[in-house]
């Protein structure tokens, strides 16, 4: 953390100042790899912050420097010293885990997986806090059951994001693939959805197609801020080589638990039954109303 806050980590942007060419982030290949980009705003890193206990929605426009960012978050956490300690502990271990995952991505060609990064960070801070008995109280706070609930239930996105859940059902004998796409707002209300079918060569191919289809549907609907959730494995990312581009400001969160993706799963099943394309706007089909309400959130009558 000291090296990160003093801006003396070997990011591409820092290496460029030593006349080593290319400052571009080798993972997303989109922006210069500054400390802030590497630890806060690289696309998959935003997935780590959102999926963590802290649940931050990244905002590239408003990140200034790492020290200002940390300072603003610790003051947001309230005046309690324990709460500030808790947030700083989680943030520090997440950043360490992100940095190590970046290393593996660049030098060992292992695609970063936000879920594993969060898990690795949690194991590290648990070890750390258990080795320091006086910090045990902080650890008990961190370890609350709420984390389990957070990671397995569908959650409404924060405004201005809409959440796009996608899923694919794939038949190995024919290659037929049903794709289900559901978009909901920050109140959990149904905005629009689509089912369609295509053919794919593998389950990984099918899952990748579902994400791409979902992003292009969201673009067609004119949505600009999209949070994509898919329960596909990180291996699907390999199909694309790099993350697909969505409308305006899209963030991809893959490998979510199936329980958090039941509606898209049910929609994919509709696609398989119907073998045709259907689009719903504002009102979900009656066959999905029951599944939508199981997420504990309202949907139009
Ligand atoms: Zn990047």
C-alpha cells in the first residue's frame, strides 16, 4: 500500500517514464496503466470492487488519485474508528490481491477472475486479523453472514446502472442454443427482455454468445449504463480474447452464482421451448412473473 500510494509500483505508465515503450494496460488494452487504472478502474478490477463486501460501483470519470480516493472512502465510512479500520483493511487486501492477479495475467497468461481475487483477499485478511488478537473484533464484523447473502442472491444495481442478466442453454447433440436476456433497474423492476436462439460449438461458446447478444440488445434499447451479470466461467472470456464492448458504460461481472441468475436461466429455457425470438418491453411474459418475484423484487402486473 505504501508503494501504491507513493506511486512507485512498476505500472506501464511508470515504466514509460523510464523510456520503456507502451504505457497501455496489457489486460484491457484500453487505457494507460497508471496506479489508479491498475487498482481501481481497469474493467475487470471494477468487477472486484463491486463484487466485494464494499460493493463499490466504479466511476472512471471521478477517480482522481489513489490517495484522494482512499481518503474519501474512509471519511464516507463514518466516524467510528472500527468502521474505518474495517474499510481500510478490506481495501488494502483487495488491492494486494488485484495486484497479484495482474501479475499472473501478464506474466503467466492466467485471465483474472474477480471472484477468485475477492476470495483470495478475504483469506488474506482473515489470516492477518486472526494473527492479531486485538483486531479480532474487526474480523468478526467482516465475517458476517451478510456476505453469503450478498454473493448468492440477485441484487438490484445502483442507479444509473441497469442490470443485464444473461444465460444460455446449450444442446450438445444439435448445438442449439437458447439465450435468455433480462434487464432490470435499480428498483428491481423489469425493463426489458429477450429470448432468441442460435447455434454454438460448445457450452463456453454459447455463454459467450449470450453476453454478446445481451450487450447488443441493451444497445438497441438505447441504454447507456449496463451492469452485465453472467454465471459463465472465466474460460468464456477466452473466446473473446478480450472483453466485449457494450453500450457506453458497461461493466461485466461473470461467474456469479447460479442462484443470482435464475431469471435469465428461466428465459433461456423459454428460448429453447419456443425456438424463436421474442422481445418484451416493460412487461415480462406471464411465465417469468413468478420467477421474477422470487428475487423478492417488484415487477409490473
Ligand atoms: Zn486495464
